[in-house]
């Protein structure tokens, strides 16, 4: 595993160094020093969530040092361009570590790009969202390395009403380098978004986000089908004769995904985004038999800078329905027949039992927390039925002093067939002040957080961060 990581890391750096010779734009370099302390046995939720997995959640006192290097050309041109990034972590805690968090490179040509390496997701809604705007990929875990390609804002039609359409597309194969129940598994991902400009101010978007765990070596099923069944995985077909019985009865691999819908309004004064994400684990979800489940959100932002209230988010998440509590249960009215397509049990799978995690952290919705076995390996989620309401706000107290608050309340029920005796309630509050020295490459951030409930340890926590920009 270490050899694979080192080889990919070296290849990314060498490729980016060569491609960067195409122009003279210099990269940005940042140094971070972060100190965290907690009154309980765990770091509070809003100090550890959506932090790329750099926080040791179980150590109440820790010191982090990060070195970040990145180069991101802002404008697309007809000439090839390169972007790249490197993010190195040094952590002093009970789980001390020195590791690369991000290491990636991209070649751009117009709206198209080729990608290699591990890269975080763009920050959504000023960092105010519970999920970073994505139930499946929220920056809650350490990024996984991948190879792929994509396009953003592509207008294939140039005349008439069809020019109102634009497309975003990405196609990725992820390499899972962490310790998992199924060793050497792969993760396939593709996403298509179609945008339609209703007017100069209104845009409607609809998309499909598809993920598949495939291949690998299972301790229960042995060697699982690999590239010979690749098209079955990509197109959601039934498993081959060499696949486990569950794949032969359903589809190849662990297939899951979401439908994405948004309506955006932009003018000179503000930006408004109404968004909905509907998740699914199998055919019942794609047919909306689990219609009550998903994410509903609103993001509003003022265009004018340095306002007391500049940006705000409200989100509601529900995963309780799961297409019902019965799955292929005996039908009492029809002997020999079964009924029900429920118990979707989101982000879990009977073959790929580690669940939708990267380095033992949920890759998407942070309120899903995996069970870790005695070997330190995730064995999935015991709690997949929950609902949550979340609110985030951000603004400015002066030209150099910003503030942010995050407030989340959730209620957790376990699983269908393995419900908690009583629902677990959880309340988490986070607040932040950030100050940048005028005309100096130095910034300071203070975060305070408080948790109350039975999902995590109750208690207070604080983080102090220093950022130094070298250029």
C-alpha cells in the first residue's frame, strides 16, 4: 500500500513539474499551524467534520502543521494549461502522523481536463453546508487518489434556444489505499449535470451521480470479478457467473448514487441556490420508493463585500424511510410470495462491508459515523436512519474580521431491524472568528465548538489557527 501511494505521489509531482514549464505562473504556498483542545474524550463535531480527515477525532489535545502548495489558473484558453496541488500534514497526537493529504495534477484545454491524484472538493456555500453541498463527497474524509477526465460549462450548441444548455461531466476511477475488509477494491464514479438558462438570472440544473465499488479480494467471497466485468459495473448490469450470489441476483458490485436538482438565481445584488439531492442504493431508490429521503437546501449570498451578514445556508436531511422496513419478506396474504424492496441501509453493503469511507471516515454526510473493529478497520455504519436540520451563517464585523456560525440538530434511530431502544439526539454548535492582518501575509482564526447528546461525547472544544502565505 505504501509503495502504491509513493509511486502515485511521485508520478503526480513529476508530471506537474514538467507540465508547469508551459508557462511562468508561480504557485501559491501556505503554512498552517493548528492547535486543538477538547474538554471531552473526542474533538467536537464542528472542529473535526469536513476537515479532509486531518483531525484525530479521539485525542482531546493535538497540534497540526500543514504545508500547502497549489497552482490554479483562473481562465480557460485555447492553449493547454496545468494546475496542481500538494498538501502535507504533520500531526502530534496519540495517532501521530506525517502524510500527504492532497497530491494532484490536471491538464486543461478549454473546458476539458485530465486529472490524476488525490484532490479535495471545491468549497460549497462558503463552507456553511453540512455536506459541502454533496451527500456523497463532502471533504469529511481524506481524499482518495483517482484518474479521470471531465468538462465544466461545456456549450456544444451555439445557435438558437439550444445554446441555453450547458454540461458538466466527470468520469473517475478511484484507488482505495486504506485498510478495508475487501482488499484492493476499486471505486468507479461518474457524474453528469445538465444546466438550462431559463433567463439571464435564472438557471435550472439536473444531474445524475453514480458510484460503484468493484473488484478486490474478499475474506468471505475470495477474488471478486475485476476488469473482465468492468462494463457490467459501469452500466449497472447483473453480475457475471463468477460474481457473488448477491450480485447475480441484483447488479454487479455495490451500486449507489443520487439525483441532483438545483434552481439558481443570480443578479447584481445576490445569489440564491435552491437544491435537492435524492440518494439511492438500488432500484427501489431510483424509482423513488424512498421519496422522503434526501437533502433539501437553500443558500443565499449577498454580492456586496464586507456585509454584516454575507451568506447563509439552511439544510434538511432525512434517511429514515429507506423504501420501507421490509425487504423480500414473506407475504402473509400470499403463501410462497415475498414483498417489500426496503431496508436500503444507505452506504452499507454485504460484500464491501467497510462502507462508503476513506481512511475510516464517512466520505459524505458527516453524521454517518462508521463502526471500527478491533483491527482498526471500518465495518460500515450501525446508524443509517436519521434526520437533521442544519443552519450556517457568515459575515464581516470589519474589513479584516469575519465571523461564521454552524448549528446542527439531528435525531438517530439505528437501522431497520436493529433500531435503538430510544432515538439518539445530538446538538452541535460551532463558531469562528478570522482576522487577517492588513497588507500582511498573516491570518489568525479562533474556533469554538460545543456538542450535547448521545451520538458523540458532550463537551466543549477550541482551535487556534495561524496561516502564513509565503507568496
